[in-house]
């Protein structure tokens, strides 16, 4: 069997840089909101520590050769180090998948930790130039930081300060071994049955987004009391039930406007708004522009 170096294809996209803190870190937030698999190609010219967080769906990252890859599903993360430069990265995302990437120059990464803390991240392997590929579940603390990092609306003049704080907070939590072992867990997430019931609740509110059940009705349908449902849902998805539904409805509305060309009234009705004016306010709250402005952008792109 012959392996080939990664070659960029004509339809490969370049991932958008969410934030570039010069010489300190880069943050990418790659979303595939289409109905097809998508590929994203990135070439690194320097030595980076790489952190990957699959927030939704199924994602993979390949390194120089397409057979050398890490596969991640929702709520899985990975810590990667290769000494090779330049390095070609290929990201492949299934439909409705989202991947967050943090790239930190090796020298700056070392400066963040005292020598006593180096055991947290296989310092000896890095020192000797050995590759590192470590995969683990994304803990709840890190999921919350990721949500805040990408969803919080921040004045542009303060964005660099905010992102820098969140990235360093994320790093401290990601490498905090005691956090992995001793963080107080939600007492209602102890078995697979409860997780299954909460996932069922998520599926129900998505399926019935135009007229979702109340929390009381939802708890009866899935067989959990309201307290367990509320706490378990926030533990699993990082936000309350109807906050999750709001974000889902807005993302779904954006897809309808972009893909199907539906008018504002039709989209508002499909996702459960009785008037288009309420939908417009909600859409602008989420994305910072009105549905009409968004559709104009899509036409011009």
C-alpha cells in the first residue's frame, strides 16, 4: 500500500482565522453548514502545538500524509505535536459539524508554564522532537469556555483582550489534571440511560422546534424529573434547554435563507415565530444583522 502526501484539491477551502494573536496563538472555528462533506487545507510554516475540539458532528485532521490523522466526534478533543515544518493540515468535516482549532507557537507555549508544570503535556517528548497525538473527552469546563469564546458578542475594540483571556483560561483548564479527575460532576449524568434520555429530549425539541413542549411536558415524555432534565441537559450541551433551542433555530433559519432562498415570513413560520418581526429581532440578536441583510450578503458572495 502506498501513502501519498496531502495534496490540495481544487474544491478544498481555506479555513477562516477567527483570531490571530501575533506570535502567541491562532484560533480557527471551522463549520460545515452544508449537506456535503467538506475539506479545508492549511499549511503551517512554523512549529505549533495544536489543540482540536470537535464541538458537533464528525471531524478529522490529517498531518502531512492523509493516512496520519485523528478522528473526532462531538465533545472529543485532541492535543497534537509534530516537529515537521512546513506542515500540511487537512481538515475533513461531515455535514453540520464544527471544529475549533488553537495553534500555539512552541516557544510561546513553553513560556506559559513553569518547569514544574511541564509534566502536564509530555514535555520530554516535545523536547526530543517526538510526535504527540492524544485524544480525550472535552470536559464540561472547557465546553463552556469554547461556547463563550465563539458565541459571546464583544465590542471589536475589546475582542483581542477577551479572546486572549478565554484562550489562556481554556489552556489552564485543558491541562489541569486535577480538573479531569476531581471536578464535581453533575450527579444525574452517572449512567448511559440518563444520557440517552437527555439526548432524546434534545431530539424532541429540534423535531418540534416550531411548537416545542414545555419543560414539564418534555420531562414527562423522556421520563426524567425537571431538575434532572435541566441540570443534565446543561451538563451535556453546555447551556439550558431553550437557550440551546434558540441557537439551533437561528442556525437552522440561516441555512434555510442561504440554501433554499425562503423568504423571511416562511422561515419565521417554519421555526415557530408567530410574527416575522419577532424573528428578525431574534436573528439580529444572534448574528448581528437582519435576515434581509444576510440574504443580500449571500447573493453578493
